[in-house]
């Protein structure tokens, strides 16, 4: 039996072995809450794509706020449209009002709306101000990296190859966190091998966000996955929606667990998901 752990964004420059130990340490803590431990026969793989994604981001022509402030110019129209829709979904889910965004937009004479880059940045600043642990720079770079992955086929193909190399036709439980849940879903639904995945576990997943979900239409389950367990903290601004029949309708239906109390600062960290008693048990039950 194998366990493949697929990380999210912002892991560039880190030691993959140290990251794997962090994931397994959190999982083992969750297992101890169940009076369990990771079975000794399980082979663990941690495909690391953080540096490659970072290289794509640096090579891209997609400017972020600081780039536009220091170098001038205008945001790419396609990225602005993508960013604006993501920001609006973040805003609505977090309960940020128009008045709260207006306060930060100030007396800017430009029309408000999704075609106005400064209005979109006001939404991110409002999220930063009113949602604990959420930084406007974090949300913007998250949106940029998701855009690069879902919209640019060359980026997606290379990241997918890195993750796909960790899979084999042996029985394998796959765990995907944040952007990693999107990457693993893409790999599982496209891989032509006879994969055997008794359970796919997603934590802090943004797959229910419309601009991400729509890149995968027609929606279908994650390839050879027999069961899919999705966990989230409803304060996690990245995991906007449960993967239910309204937000991610697939057959068989995904089991959603929304009672995670993620103790990390932004409610999104992997440690706060894997040490949850029910998340750890869902992974364990599929490994034995």
C-alpha cells in the first residue's frame, strides 16, 4: 500500500524531506488521537513541484501588485478577469460587504467593478483587514499561481508529470492540499494507467471555486478513485465551498466533512488538517 502526499503552492526553496516529515508528523498526531499509528507497510511518496512552480511564476508575464507599483503598466486582461472573479468569490464567502470594500477604495474616481484592477485590490485589502490570518499578498499570489496552473497548459503538463511519477498501479491513497488537491485531481482524471486509488483525500481544497471548477468540465470523479473524502474548515477562505452536489457534482458523491478546527494562523495550513482526528482516520481506514 502506498500513500502519496501532494502539497500546495508557496513551497519553493524548502526541503522536500523536511516537508514530508512535517506532513507525516501531523498525520501521526491525528492518528494518536484515534489510538492508532501509521501502518509499517505503507510506502510514502512526496512529489515536490514547489521550485518548478516558482520558476514558472517568475518567468510569467503576469504582474502582481508590487510589480505594477514599481514598474508601471497595466495588468493582463485575461488574468485581471480571472483574479476579479476569484476575489469576488472570496469576498462573498467571507461576508465582506460593499461598504467595507468602498472604505478601502476611497475617493478613487475610476469606476468600480471587475475590470478595474484597483477595485480588485481593494477587495483583497478588505479581506486582509477583516478576515483573521488572510493577507492580501497571499490571496493575490495564490490566485496568480492557480491561474498559471489551470490556464497555461505547459505549466499544468509539467507539474502533472512531477506528481504522476509518484503514482503507480499499486493500491495508493492520495492526499491533496490546497492547489495540490487541484493538481492531484487533474492527474487522477487524466492518467491512462490502471491506477488503484481506494481513497482520494482533499483538504483545504479550492476545487469548488467556479473559475477553477470550470476548467475541468465535464466534471467527473477523480479517475480510478473508489471513494473521495473532502475536509475543510469553514473559516478557511481558500476552501470556499464544500465539494457537494451544488459545487462539485460527481458520481459517486464526495463525502464532505466541514468540522475541522484548523489551528494554524490562516485556518488553511496542512498541519491543522492532518492532525484532525477524523481526517487522520479517513486516511488510515483506506490504508489498512
